[in-house]
C-alpha cells in the first residue's frame, strides 16, 4: 500500500511504481555512494527509463504528461527514499520553464541557475545550480525570457550541500546569439516559489520516513527489559516526529492544490514556514529518541536529517519566507485576513 495521502489525487499506479522502484535502488549503501560521487546514476537511469523525471510536463512539450499532484507524489517519494537525483530540477523547475517557453526538453537531467541577467548582448550568469555538473541543459530566466544553455557554454564550479548532493556554482558570459531562448509566461518569482514548494514536497517524504524509522528503532531497542518506545519521555519524541511529518505533508498538499488552481503565493509561503518548523522540531525529536546511534555514519537516520537540514536553506531561508508570508498578509489588510487564510 502507498503511504502517499489520497488527497494528493495522484495516480495510485504511478505512486506504487515509483515507490517500489526507489525502495529497491535507494539502499543506505547506494545513498552513501551517491554522497561521494554527487548523485546516484543507477537511480536516475531507472527513473528515466520509466519517464518519471518528466511527469508533470505535457506530452506535447516533450514530457511524460501527468498532473501536478502526480509530480508532487514523485517528489515526495524521492524525499522519502533520499534519492540523489535532480527530479525537482528536471520536472518542477527547469523542464517546466522550457515547456512553458516552447523550448526543447532534453532526454537527460536539467538544472536551473538562480542568478542571470542580460546586458550588452550577453547573458551574465553567476549563481547556484543544483546538479549543474550532471545536466544536459542549464536553464536561466531573466524577466520573462527563458534561456537554455549547454554546460560547455559556462564554467561550473563543483559544490555540495550538507548531504553531499551536487550544488554547483555556474558562472560566465554567453553571447545571446549562441543561446536557445524564447519568451515564456514565467519569471524568476514563479521559479523561486516552485523551487520552495519542491523542497516542501521532498521534506514531507523525508520526515515521514524519519518518523517511521524512529518508531521502528525505539520498538526494537530494549532497556530495563522492555522497548524504549514504552517510556513516556520517548513517546513524546515519537509523537512530535509523527506530528511534524503530518504537518509538512498537509502543508504541501494545500499548496499543491492551490498551485494547480492558479496563484499560490500565500499557500507556498505558508507551506514553507510550516515545513521548516517541522524539520527543526522533527529532526530534533528523532535524534533525541535514537540517542547516540542516530549520529553514527553507519546508521541511516543521518541520511535523512542531513538532507532535511540542507533543504531548509534552498530556494530561500526560513527568515525569507516568514517575511514573505507577513508581507502578503499585510498587503491584503486586516479586514481580509480570514478570507486570505480560508479561501
């Protein structure tokens, strides 16, 4: 049975298939290997063969079709199994930009750079591009113009986040005449919102896996002749971890439904704030319940918590999204607060 909530309205067969695939491939050993190399090639190959990295992109644009809830379920599964591949960047971000602009969708990974401007007949690029070294195309957005670059047109400086996932810096100046480009109904604010929501989706999956891992461990670990899960102090940690997983999942669900309808600026900002708080409290509770075992390299809890801590700082920090949420509330005015929260 799938653990993805039915409220996402994702295709049950798709969800079951991607979860089975990732459960087979994303073993602790493969995740550890991916952290050393920067990504998991076996995971990407298996997902690509099934067309999962392009779900949510219309078939007419070169994607696999499917809905935004389908894509959300895939990203959640990717987070749950700590899949070290550019799922979000290929479908939710870069691939989405290319499709909206009518540019070709490549058959391989896509990355998107966060900093790009046009000046003097050139595209100036200097910003972070997750999985940039593995991308077939690197996407940049300036205003409503979408650019599709080959990796050999820019300089890529390798980097990684706390979990060893490739987070590279892309920089350079490229003549506009040498770049595939088109106008599209997208802008960097849209990209940032979708990037933030992608991390909420991934975090909801990782928090669910972390909570279940903590329950399993505390039921198996015995002290004074009984499972430590029966101790009241430990039970508090278990409840906290489970609550945080559900909160992040519900926040992602609400934001996905809003984005599927249209503008979701408020819902995405709120989801990001809720998920960031859930990560802070949930990972703390999980590590408290595990004790010293939770911080060992050999035990897989850290493969989830290090990703969660990293994703909190991608596509805007907690402070950034709190300010954004406050600004949106203030702009609507006190008389419309209830309407804003319940519409």
